[in-house]
């Protein structure tokens, strides 16, 4: 015979009486947290988070659709990209990144108007739109400029540093006088510089001859090796496309040999003048074309600078 074991009523009553009346069983932790969240005031509606996720996904898509629509209207992607860049640059200019000042350092002979024209920039232009490489290349095309750097100094300063070529001689050709540098490159019109009051050109020697600018570098190098004679040279004629005749400040003509013998001849002349003051004598020319001797010409019919054929002149007295 089976029997169900049931607690007696007396025992259950005793257990209930032993437990305090105000003590309730503790709910599980998950239920407690859920209850606390439910008691808080909701700052955003429930649909906010899904909407933000959808917006983040659709934003790039919308941008691509807008770009594609603009490209379809304009015809090419390149034009669309350029238009977008222009828009961004205009925004930066509106934010204060525009040309407010142009600073130029190292400028002596180059005209300010020529620098501004080469830059192609005006006050108020977006400074980020300036092509620095292109501006540098245009400035390097100016006659006086040998090197240049262009940089932005944000928000509004465009800074230009120039290195200018040095004038070394005045080239006389076709009834014109052109200032040239050491390499023979034309720099400016000498008459125009004189009209503007440039005093520097008064100290430059003149070179005469069709191809004189191509040979002026070797002449200047030879004269620099004989510093006693260099200040006395007022002009130089390139004869028969082979050699130089020098004109000194006292009117004496110096006939130099061809090629590397020019330096040796100049040193020989400097030594003769230092020992015998030959340049102070009553002479019109000194012929140094012979390596072993110097011929002094005293006749008024001696060859003058620019004469290319000695046979065309009248015989003169030589000592």
C-alpha cells in the first residue's frame, strides 16, 4: 500500500511563522535591471537608433547619386570633379583663406609689374587655388630672374623670393645696346635702364660683334685672372669670330691672341706695365698675338677695334 508523504499542516505553519513578514524574495538580476531601465525617462524614441543606422548607410549612396547626376549633366567626370574643387576653394576663400598680401624678396632690377603679371594673382583671390609650380615657371621666364621660390603663408600671404642675374656687359649690335649677364643672356635695354636712372650700367664694359655674347664668359674669366687690367677695359670687340681686341680707358687698343693664349698675353701686358709703364706711353695699340713679343703701334693709322683684316689698314710705325 502506497502513501504520499505530505508535510503536516503544523510544520508548514511553523515555517511561515519563522520568516519575517516584511521580507520578500529577491528577484533575479536581469529582472531588476529591466525594471530600473523601465523607470527611467526615455531621451530618444525607440525608432532613433534604426533611423541613424539607415542614414549612415544611405549618406554615401546619396553622395554617389548626386555625383553621378552632376557628371551626367556636365558630360564628363573631370568637369564634375573640377566643379566640386571650385566649390570647395570658394568656401575656403569665404572662410578667410584669400590673398591679402604679396611679399617679394630679392628683387632689384625686375619690375614689380612684371612679377605681378607673371604670378597672375590679385588681392582677394583664393590662396589655395594658386598653382605654385606654374607660378614659379612663369617667373623663371623673366629676363632678370635666375631662380625663384613661391610659397603660401596662410591664411593670406603669398611669399616670393627671387635670385636675379648679374649684369656683366653691354652688347652693342645693330645700333642697339643690350645688357647681358655672364652667360651672354640678354637682360634689358641699356638705353631704357639709363633713362630710368640706373647708374650701374655706366660701369659695365661694352662688347661688340655678332657672336660676342657667346664668348663673353671666357673673356670675363680671363680678365678676372689679371685684376690689374680688368678695371681699365671699357670695350671689347670680337674679331673674325676668333679673338678679342680690348679698348682701354686711355684709348689704347690691346690685340689678344686666340684661345688659351689670351690669359698669358694679359699677364705679359700687366708685367710690362708694372715694370715699364707701357700703357702710359704715347701709343695707340699693343699687339700681343705673338707669344714671344709685344708690338707697340704708335701711328695714328694703327688698327682700331672692330677691324677684322689687318691687310686693309695702312702701314703704320711700329716699335
